[in-house]
C-alpha cells in the first residue's frame, strides 16, 4: 500500500512537471528523415542565409521552404561531390557577418540565442558554397534559363523526396 502511494505521488509529480515544461524547440519539417527545427529557421534568418522578400506575409514559412529546398539540394551535392570551397572564402563570409553584426561579440550573442556554434555556422557557410559550385557546374552561370531550370529541378527533387511539413503557414 505504501509503495503504491509513493508511486502514485511520484507519477503525479512527474506529470505536473511535464505539464509546465518549456518548449525549447519545435520540429518544423522532416525531409527524408532530416529534421528542420524552429532554431534552424531562426538561425537562417538571423545570419541572413535566407532573406525573405520585403513584404513577405510569412517570413518563417518562406524561410522554412528555402531550408527544405537547401536540404534537398545538399543531398544531391553530397552525391556528386563538387570541389571543397576555399577555407579563406568561408572565413571571409564569417568576417562579413561580423561586420554586419557590428562586432564579434554581437555574432557570439546571435549564436547563443539561436543555439548555433561557430563550427555549425562554418559548416553551413561551407555547404552554401558547395551548393553554389554545384549549381554553377550543372546549370551554368550566365544563362537566361538558369533560374527556371533550377526551380524545375528543385520541384523534381521535392516530388521524389519524403517531405513532412509540420508548420502551418500563415
């Protein structure tokens, strides 16, 4: 009897603690088993990896869609292995980020707010450069049809992938 009462009280305490738990992050989408979280979206906005057009009604939804596309493109990039970007270019982009933010401390604060490490930021910039190299190799750099061809290609990638959208757009 006493054991049952203790277990009952422990269950109630755990349940009460769970009911008041803070949400730390949210899964916004799953792309072929890879999650995209609200922190990922916030980091992309914070570090201007995605810049929604002026007047966008739902910048979170816009950014999420760009991150879904980015995830699909990275899968293709990983298959074809374009050359690694120059580490100097990655450092230059980080320096530019610091200039826009105003200081290294401002970047560090933004990193802590978004839960991103400097290494994650470097990898993200590296991946952006790899995507650019791949797109230039595949679609050229100066063709009029480039953007339409890339849009069509991304649409095909999305149709072939398993994408679960958990975010309801506004």
